[in-house]
């Protein structure tokens, strides 16, 4: 009788060791492929602008929190505004990086991997430019939404608790 410890759980992806990717129960499962396939970067039927908006909104929303709670002005009345401005500054840097990546003129999709292939409209300069500009708009919108959400009186007690957890003195 075979011992369960003798079963190889990790192998080369597709049996090809030249790919540089390992097939594990997590990375090569149907659940993981379905989850990654439903992310905006790989979802079928979306334009490059829509992908950029969705990805940008998520990034702008979650980047605001660390700047608000951990920023240098966290103990002042300007913490919310400083967090928003720092988030928009980082979003601007990320958008510049996306634009530089689009200017690199990559003409081929990546090699075989466990993730679905990226849509074809992200492999030309126009599509990537639409993605980057929509990323900026979506990220600024997500940051403004988080900013306005933190200004509501319902979150004030929660912000005080979080600020006391990470306070220096």
C-alpha cells in the first residue's frame, strides 16, 4: 500500500521544468484559477478603461488607510487631509510607473503559466494608456471615497481606537 507521504504534491507546471513555475495544490487548483480569472485584470469582456477603473478604485481605497493611521500627522486635525494628499501622491507615482511600463513597447504575452492570459487590449500602447489613465481616475476616486467615509461621525470612535493602538507615546 502506498504511503500518502510519497505522493508528490509539488511538480513542474505542465510537466515542463523550463517554465519556471511550480504546480502546487494551491497554485494549480480550480478554485485559484477561477478566483484569478474573475479579477479585473483577467476578466473577459472588459475594456482597458474599465479594468483600470476597477483596479484603481480598489488601490485608492486601501492605500488611504495606512497614510491616515501611520502618517506623520496622525495625531493632528489634518490627518485625514494629509492621508488623502499622500495617497494621491503615491497614486501619481504609480500612474507614472504604469505609463513608463506602457512605453516599453512589449509586443508579446508572457509564457505559459497557471494564470489566464492577459487580454489583448493591454498589449498595445493605446490600450495600456487607457488602462493607466483610468487607473489614476479610479484610484483618486477610491481615495476620495475613503476620505469622505472617514469624515463621517460613525467612524470617529473607531479611528480613535486605531490611533491609540499605533500611538508612539
